[in-house]
C-alpha cells in the first residue's frame, strides 16, 4: 500500500506517515484529512514513499483527500522546505502557516463564485447625458462597464463609494451581475516566454516618458535573463514606482505574473487603487492580513490558478502560489515589517530572493535608503546596483535640511522657538507643516518632584506613558493601564510632572501658541478606526489642516502637496539605543519623513532638533549623502564585527521564573560550546526589555563569518535544544534577527 508523508500543524520537526487506501487518489501537495491523536487534522502531502519506519499495526490510513483546492506545486513545497530548514522551524508549521487560514482548517473550503458586473440591455441603451451631472460616480461606473465587465474591486478603484452607487444602478436595472471572471479569458497554458503567439496586449495608460536613469533601470532588468537581483536605489521622488510599472507592464505583455511586495503600513486601498488604475484591464489581487478569510482564500486561489496577473501583498504573500511568476519586486526593501517577529521568523525579502533564484526570474529591491545588507551585496557585485539620483519631476527639488541645536535655543516644552516661527510663516502662506515625534500619548513618563518616583509598569521593566486626554497611564509594552494618580504612590506628594513629549503634548503646545490653526494629530490612538485615518487624509489633501502632528504613520508613502515644512522633534533618543541597527533605522526613517516635504512645486524645508548637529548622521542627511553615510556605517560594522560582515542567530527565552530562564539559556550555551563549531558564542544576557508582562526575558547571540557555518552549527545545536527541559518557558530561535 502506498505511504504518504504529511505535514501537520504541530510543533514537531517531522512529517507523519499514513497509508493510502485503494481508490483514494492522493497527489503530492494535496490537502488531506488524517487522524492525529484523537482528532482529525488537515495536512499537506509532502512525499509519497514505498516504506516507512512506523510499525504496520500503528500506521493509519488517510481519512480523506480534499479536492477543493488544487495541490501545492513542487516548487512551493521546495520553498517551504527551505524556509523550515533555514529558519529552524518545524516543517508542518511552516507549510501550514504559509497557507490562507481556510486551507489550514479541517473543513473543506467552499469558494463563493466571484461576481462580475456588466451593462444590461437598458443600461447599454442609456444615454449618459440624461443622467444628472452630480451623479459623477454612477457616470464613471457606466462608462467603465461600457468598455468591459468588471468585478467589484475594479469598480471600487474608480471611487470609494462605488459599492453603494453600483447598488443604485442595479436597482435601476442598468447593471446586472453574473458569475465568472471579468477579465478577458486567461490563457490556460504555462508561461511561455517571448513566443509570438503568447503576446497579451496591455495598454500602459498615463505612462510618463521615462527619464534616462529610469530607462536604464528598466532596460537592465528586462534585458537580463534568468535570475538576477537588482537593487534599485533611488532618492525619494525619483520615480521608482514608475520603473516598477514599466517592468510590470513588460512582464504582463509576455503573459507572466508579477509579485509586488510592500511594507505592512504602505498597503492601503490608495496604493491598491493606484496600481489598479495603472493596469485597468489586468486582474490584480492583494494579499494582506486586513482581508477577510474568504477574500484571502479567493485571492490566493486566483494567484494559484494564474488568473491573477499581479499579486500585491505584504510579507505573507511571498508564499503565494504563482505558476507563471516572472518578476518579483520588493518595495522599501529595508523596511523591518518584511521580517516576521513570531512563529516562522522569516524575512520576506530574503525568501523572495531565494524564490526568484529558484524560479529563475529577476527580482528588484527598491529603496531610497537600502538596508546595509543589500547595499553591501550590491557593492560587492552579488546584486546589480541601479541608481536614480534625481527627482523625476524636474521642478521638485530635494528639501533643504538643517539642524537646530536644542542646547542653544529657547525651547517650549520640546519645541524650539525657531521651529515655531517657521510654522507661523507656513500658516501665513497657507502651507502645511508636519511635526514628527515617535511617541504617542502626552509624555513618556510621569515623575514625582518630591521623591523621584517614575511611573513604571508593575508588569514590565518599562515606563507607563501618560495619556492626558484620557487621564490614564498606559504601558505600551503590555497594555496595562491605570488612572493617573492624584498623588505620588510612593511619598504622597501631589506634585507630579510629565517628563518628555509625546504627540498629545505637542498638539497642546501648538494649540496654545496657534489658537486659530487647524491642528491634526495622527497616531495609533487617533486613527483606531480605519475610516478616521481615511477622513484625515482627505482633510489633509483638501488643505483643511495647517499643522500635522504624527508618528511614523505619517512618514511613509503619502503625498501631501501643500506640505512644505517638516520638523523632527526628538530624533536623538535613537542614538542612545543599544541596538547596533538603530542609526541605520533612524537614517531611513528621517529620509522618509524628510521626503514628505516639498514634493510638488513648492520647495520644502526639513528641521531636525538635536543636541548633536555635528553627528555624521545629521551631516549626511543635510547633504543627502546616503553613499557617504552607508560607507561610514559599513566601515564601523566591519570593525565591530556586525552584520553584514557576520551572520547571526538569536536564542530567546522568557518565563515567570528568572532562574528557569537563565538555566535554560546557560545550558543551551554549554551545549553550543561543546559542539566546537566555527562560530562565536556570546554571553547570556537580559533582553533590551528584561521584563515584559511579568515574564523575564533573556537571550543568547551566536555569530559566524559565513552563512553556511552558522547553518551547520544550528542544525547540530537544534537537536540539543530540543532535549533541554523548557516546559514553562517560551523559547525561540531567530535567524538573521532584527530585534535586539
Ligand atoms: P518614489 O517612489 O521614487 O519616491 P514616485 O514613483 O512616487 O517616486 O515618483 C514621484 C513623482 O514623480 C510622482 O508624482 C510620479 O508620477 C512622477 N514621475 C515619475 N516618473 C516620472 C517621469 N518619468 N516623468 C514625469 N514624472 C514622473
Ligand atoms: Zn514621590
Ligand atoms: Zn507593562
């Protein structure tokens, strides 16, 4: 009887063997239902074998083969095997966590038919001019449907209210729905390169004539054959997106599929709509955690069938099945949201590179501030460097950047007088200002002037943040909160002072100074509901806001044409960090924020408030010198023996009992030393936040000068780690860790 080896969502690093009863058709990559312990579990068939070590009387048959979804391809299974091995994560959990939730469940999936919309006979006969002028959206929908049938997503690209307007049009009887794809028929055959017969025509609407740098970049990628990794290093506003669009267009014409990965925070409906509008007659699906389970399954299956020509997604979409994958793009490749911080701790960027290599297709990593890892690889020739050094719009100049030394100027609760005056001028000119501060709430900590008591969290090693509007102290690490005490809990003194600034405090200082200004605070507190952020964005665009106060939510991707001044209030705190990547992250973040200023015809200005205006980081920002900065950082990293010159793995442990945490880590360390591999084993130390939610946290770092040496060591070490008692601990191994 044939035997299949099945991946199951259990924390064991093995596959599980089952027999296949005659008459049951099981293929590799197929989902099956199997008995596990007392229950039935869904799993994925990884291999078919002839023999097994399991005793004949213990082996059980597959309960059912699920034919509700096409089997996973051999290529995807290989990719998942690689991830399981590289990231030291159980194969079953790796495979199952890469699938949409519905496909992990033991219930067969029922996919709802997708509806498309077209004009009815009366709708086709309708004269648009008889429709009232104010029904703009209805007119747009009818015009679009006159060209071709569309699905709801495509119509929503026309307007946010398309859903409601569509209902109205259907009620009139002008539009009807039908089940089936809206796009012209999709070729069933595999991706067949440049053969003449397979050419699909797409028009590239509203395309810009490329600048010569953009054209060089596009040509380099389209003329490459097979796998190649490109680093597209382009300053903000240099038109990287336009390069992506041209590359995508080229691939679509040849019948290929494109995977476009973007950071978590960037994948907004605006971005999705932008790409839809650039490729109006193309089936584009998005994949991200904001979708419902049903939508995710549907989009995933569209990709799997090859029906979706463009997959736009966050890190999890790197595992989307795409039979005709011909190009991968990773936008903002330096962004840390590409790294998953729990479970399978993968870097979607790195997995994407592996995948491109596996599929023999080009991959483009784009950024204004590449990660030092990628930059180093581009310099050493492993990747090909493509540069965009000028802004795409001739009139858009880079902002003027300057520093204000906070020790040599008058400060008003964290905002300098000079900066306030600049804001005043912007208000007078009806231009917008953005103040950036990386802390929400009113103040990072509350202090007693009598005894020096600080508002620490009783569950964590961190401080509780003062949220004055809500009269609360809140821990941003564990969520614990209390009412603001009337008096010091330690000495009874009633004189409690907020120390430092958060967004709420900045907002109130500005309100006092500019009572007539329209001030908008944008942080996770003020945008808890999705709609709120949408409305805020519209207000900003309509120039109904004078001053924006915000956290990193405001740093990325948004184009606000009236914004001409950006003030960064407290960048210095990152310079004290123990994380060796802190300066790199700060640089990237400040370039992003600075990029918000003066994107249109008005020149922008950026002001950093700092104690260290002569620090190389601020110098480099003032001269827009990423190259010089990166070179100095890489030299420092090389001296200090940090990545990209070494490869790292971090073992973390946390638990309620300090001695258990440290015993585990020390035993793990002894085991590592005893293996005598060519790796450097550092000491067991407390984590940067040594206590969180009443758990003590420790860590142990391993380094090696080659990836291979580290991997060999980890394989050997894993067996020993598995044997250590750790019942009451949460332990994890993090390969290429980003958090320290
Ligand atoms: P980046 O992603 O590099 O920050 P964008 O792709 O957003 O830059 O481009 C910045 C602006 O320049 C956009 O408004 C875009 O429409 C415009 N743009 C891009 N390429 C060109 C071009 N070749 N000619 C004219 N405008 C362009
Ligand atoms: Zn006190
Ligand atoms: Zn806490």
